[in-house]
């Protein structure tokens, strides 16, 4: 059974990062095991917008999500 937290993470990955359900679940489990995962690689402004939108969604719905934008090397 998928908890609300896991569902919200998977849904967010599908809705904001265009991941399939399988990809979203894989990323979610990677976060669960390792503490972090890459949801996508975007140009700076697009990444900043996605971070903002997801954080606003999390705040509005009391989702315990953490998202950061980090430069690639």
C-alpha cells in the first residue's frame, strides 16, 4: 500500500518533471534509500521555476517534500 507521502512524491515527479509512473517510483525509492535523487537536469531558470512551483505545492498541501536546485559539473 502506498502512503500519502509516497503518493505525493510520485505524483509530483510525474506532474512537474514529466516522469512516468515507473520512473517516479524509482526516483522515490532512490530518495528513500539514499536520501536524495536527481529528478531532472534543466537550464538554470527552468530549474529555479520547478523548485519554486514544487515548494509552493508542498507548502499549500503540507507535503513533507524537500527539493533543491544544484548546478551540474
